[in-house]
């Protein structure tokens, strides 16, 4: 298993960050691993909802079938998916409002499966860099 995380303070209210985070038409503007939604973003964001995403992980294309596991608007979005080579992927976005109108945004990721154990170190480095880049770009879009 490989676990990764990144956190940043974004100078915008949680609702504004959430609106950008869930604007599927602009998802690729900030998400460093996203390449496309082959069938469009999620039609309705709800627990149990599914959607497909094409991504690039460690430079390789990957198709992931996501399921929304947890949803608390402007606070938490947790998704779990199946990727290539029987790899399971989980991503959790947590938004914590701060008293001065800013928001702490944390992204946690998890990769499991036989293929992950072969390249866990490289995957952690690559995914952590992508998460940090994503947070930087997300902050740039909402501030």
C-alpha cells in the first residue's frame, strides 16, 4: 500500500473552494493527475454515485471507475475507485474553515494492490508531488 497526503491553506472560504473543487468542467485546470472524464463528470454528486476518470499516474495513463463514499458539502468528499492492474485508489478531500475566511485543504490518497508494492516508493513521490501541485493550482483559481 502507498499512502500520500498534502495540505495547504487557501485564502478563500470553504464554500468557494468547494465550488471550484466540484466544478467538473474546470477539474483539469487544477488537478495535476486528471486528463478527462470520458462520460463527463459525475451527473449528481451523491454517496454511491459513480463516474469514470482518465488520469496520468507516474506518467502512465490510467482509467479509474470511482464511487463516492462520503460527502459533506463544503467539508468532505471521499471517493474510492478501481484502476488498471487491480489497483484500488482512494482520495479524500477535507476542507476545514479557518476563522479568518481561509480554508485548510487536505488531500489524502491511498493506493493498494499487488502492482503498488513493486513501485510504492516512486508512486508516493510522484503522487505527493501531484497533490502539492494540485493544491497550488486550486489556490490560484479561488483566490
